[in-house]
C-alpha cells in the first residue's frame, strides 16, 4: 500500500475516472464490468438492471466475484464511495476506474432514446 500511495498525484488521479460516454461504449462492447457499490436499501429505491451489485462495505470479502480480465467501473451516486472502492481495488491489483459524474450523471445520460439505444432497442 505504501508504494501505491506514493503514486497518488493529481495527474495519476485523472486516470482513475472514466467519462460516461466512454463507459457506455466499453460496457456495450463487453470490455468492462460495472459494479454498483451502493447499499441494498439505496438500490431498493432505484435500481440499475445491469452490472454487479456489491456494496462498498462488502467489497473486500466479495472481490472474488470481480473479473480480473476486464476493467472494473465503480458507480455510486456522486463519487466519494467510488474513490474509496477505487483505492482499495487498485491496491489489490485490479484495473479499476470510477464514473465521472457518478450514477447521477449516468441516469441523466440514459434518458429516453439513449436508454433504448443502450439496451439495444
């Protein structure tokens, strides 16, 4: 972890995020796995119908569910939990990024025809 922390600079943090359009393209191509790290009670209010559902507080014990051969994209409403998840998974050797704009931005993007296009309709 010490070596990892030494890498954390503003320039390096820029590589920690993925913009929503790039994520949507990678996901449709099958080149990444999305992980919703919100708590179960949050997903009961509104749920995404794709990706894995692993709350942040279960990430360490459930990391075996994550593919090692794909980029992992983390999502939470606005970003703070994703930064924590990113730090943990990166220190564990995963190719991981988090959504710039969070799930709030993703939902805003996937309205109307954009949602239909994403699901292949």
